[in-house]
């Protein structure tokens, strides 16, 4: 038995990281044949075997950092080749790619083509060779083996790669995913990108997504995949609310230090409508409906490169002043990134106010696991016909996107009619 | 004093230079050739070290291929890096048994060579503790990644002279989210060839060797092909 130790690679170096075993237990190894690799301070070093024999024990795993002179393996010089483990060929099939979820409308990521079945005819392959073949997508049947008994070695793969270098092995285009039934036309599997001109000035700029953007992206896709969205739009006459607002605006600014917007009125009207139609204030959990007894309304706040939806809790228990105060506070702290985690969770319904950016109407995406979201368009003075006369009124288009699994159009429109009724006949005090 | 052959390879593809390195390293291990310092420039290429992390590659090989950038996994130490026009690349093929059997000392001497060279251009560069490479303030100007086999070195360093730094956007250089810089960005007007000629004497001093031109008979042999 010969002990193999972590070598000393320099005066100041007291440890090394074992990065790769080039042999596995049971493998025959020649003296001076590379046995493992270590990494110290950006220097990778191949360590040759101190003796010829069979690698009988590997004592340190890949990735472990150990002190110099630690025994990392033992080599049995007494042949023992017959003891080669029988598991070598069969055990190491690459794991099958997980099956794509069946209900996914987005084109499923096609499984990477397996690097051509590692047929037994190739003889035993070391884990390193398998890994390299996988990484570079090499068909091992095309690689000439020069090792013992025609076995494919690391250097064979390197030679193969070098000879194929001009064309970096691009994986075969994934097979087109089957078009999902009745889904909106999916984008083609491989979006054709115009070839970029080589070299010179870079023609593109690549930037990693922020964590927030990744979260938003995941949530949007999840929501569209979870809920069949349907959007209904109602035209709401906001003239009464506009008058109310005009009357109290200056007083709000003077007494409370913030303005009075349309949003607390719409939030208040939503709370009333949600009390009337509790299904809109629910969640779907498998085959159960969860009715929320609290009305917690999320208000979408645009940030520089994203958005966040802080929650006004107990929205039905507040008047317009209380709602406006909450909205101003939450939006301000959202923009200065000082919201507490519990302030962005637990919403039972959401409102997004794209009207403040001039949008007439929109079809918002449901904030899961809620089942509906209200979209508020811009409020404009508009000529409308009332009792066969043309009048100028403050008109707002308000949309409701709802989860059609749970809510039908009739209910959605009843909800909107209630909301509209509250806003058009505003009678509550605001203070 | 030991001899070190200086070879200037001009602009050469990564794979070709790698083949030359491997050939020289194999010869060096058997004592058939002396120490070498290869100085060169690569066309656009992104290479991944043995211990590299795929997440430090911000664009897939297909996107890079479209942008005219080659992708090359290698056996050097370190993570992902970019090489391209305007970057002075140096590959020392040294037998460290004839200098110091010390990988730490080797990396420090490479860094010192680069620091000395930059000082010639009045750029105050230095080290950042625990991070390999050469830095100007918080910006990385030169990267280091080495492979060692039986104390013979290969791979080496890359110094940004007039490198178009926008190409670094495809990667997180060496897994560090620190910015990169170049000599040109710091106001130096020099080509990578000129900087290479300045570097050679500093290399000789730090590695206590004498730089010689390519062995004539070897050069003659190659020029016949």
C-alpha cells in the first residue's frame, strides 16, 4: 500500500483544494500517470501517481480543501485488477431530464440531446471523460481511443476537441415543442436572431437581470400559466369624485402634507364591492375556495426597474383619508426600498393605476394567489350623452382581470357595476 | 543564469496557441526545450478555467458565436475570462524546479512583472489581498490563470492594453463582479507589441533568467513550412 498525500506546492501554501479525481477506486494507475488535480491560488496542478497499482481508496472528495501531507488516497501495488468494480458501465447513465409539466403553454425547454448513448462497446469510461463528453456534447462513438484496449482518455477528447475547434459544438436545435391546444400562438422554439457582425465594435450589450426582475418575470409567467385571464372594462363617471377631490385637495395638502388622488376613492369602492362579492376576494387552492375575511388590497407601485405591490391591510375599515395616508406611506417606502416583508404579502386583491401614466385602459396580470386585479385608466373630461343631451364628464375606464377558473363574466360585471355605482354616486365623507 | 526563449506569436487563435503551449510544455517536461515566454494576442475568445462556474458566463456559446467570439473550455486555473485584440497575453512555459518549487512565488513574480511594466507607463498598479491578478484601484487590468503539470507551467497572464472592454460584458471576469480597465482607458497610447517588449526585461529580472531570441535553427525550421 502506498499513501498518496496532498503535496506541498510552495513555501507559503499550507493547503490545497482537490478539484478532480482523474481515476476512480478500482482503476489501474501507472507510476507518474496524472491521478488527481488540485487548485491553489489560481494555479491548477495535475498530481502524478507516486506508484503503479490499483487505486484502492479515495479518502478526500472532489471540492474538499485539505492541509498538505493529508493522505488523500491509497494505492495497492499488489495488482488486484480483478477487483475492478462491476458497476462501472451500468451505473452512470446520465439522469433523465425531468418531464416537462404537461400543462405548460410556454414552449417546454427541450431536453438536451444526450451525448449519444454510451454504448458498452466503447468500454469503460472514466467519470472525467463522461463529464467532458457531456459538457462538450461529444458523440463518443466518433472519438478514437488510444488508452489501454482502445479506451477513450481525456487526451483523446482534448485532441478531438482541438480538431473540431473551429466550430464550437453548438447543441442541435431543440425539437419544436408541440403547440399547446387553444393557447395563443407560442413564439417559435428558437427565435431567429439576426447574426451579429463579427468583431469590431460590440453591437449588443448584455446585462444580467436584477433579482427583482427575475422574481417579477417568474411571477408573471406563473400567473399567466395558472389563471385563465379574462378582462372586462367598465366606463365610470368620476365627476362626483372629481368634485370631491377638488374640494379637499388643498385641505389635504395643508393639514396632512399629501395630496388627494383618485386612488383612495377607487380603493374604497373596491372594498365595498369586495364585501358584496366575496368570491372576488378569495383564492383557489386545489379544489377548495379560500374566502378571505380580511380585505387587504395591494397597490402596484412602479419602481425604477420593476414594481412592487405593498398591501393596505383592512382596507374596508379605512375612510378616504386613511386610505390615502396608507397609500402615500407605502408608495414612498417602496421607492426608498424600506418596506418590511410583511407589508408586501397577504394581499387578497390588487389595484394597478396605469392611468397615472396616461393609459386609457389595460389588461393587468393577476397577482397570484389572488383571483382578480383592478386596472385604473386615466381620468379625462369627455363628452358623454346623458338623457339625450351631451355633457362634459370626468370619465375613467376601469378594467378587471379575473381568474375564469373561479369567476364568471356575470359575477365580474356585477362586481364592476357595484364599484361603478359607489364611485358615480359618491356620498361618503372623505375626512 | 538560465535561458528563457522569448517568442512573439502575433495574433493567433486560442486553439493554435494552446497547441504550441502543449507541445512546448511536453518538451519542457522531458528537458528537450528551454524555458519559454510566449507573447501574443488572441482574436475574441472567452475561455473557461477548470474550476469555472457556468453562471459567470453571461451569454451562451451560441450568442457569443453570433457576436464573433469563440468559446473555449481549458485546463488552466481560475474562472472564466475574455481575450481579444489589444490584450497582451503571455504564456510562460517554465520548469519551476529550476527556479523555485513554489506556485505562490510563481504567481507573485508574474504579478510583479506586470506591476513593473505598468510602472514604466506611470500606472500605479498593485495587488488586492487574496485576489490574483493586477489591479489599478478597484479595477482589474491584468488576469492570471496557470496550469502546472510536473512543475512545468502553462497558460499565464493577460494584460489589457487597448482591449475593447465592452467585450467583458459577456462574462463575470474570474467570477468577480469587479470592473475591468485597460492601459488605454488610463490614458496610455501604446500597442500590445510595444508593451510586450517593455515587459520582457522585467520578466527576466523577476524570474532571474536571461531572455534570448528564438533559437535560430528552430526558427529556420518553422519558416520552411
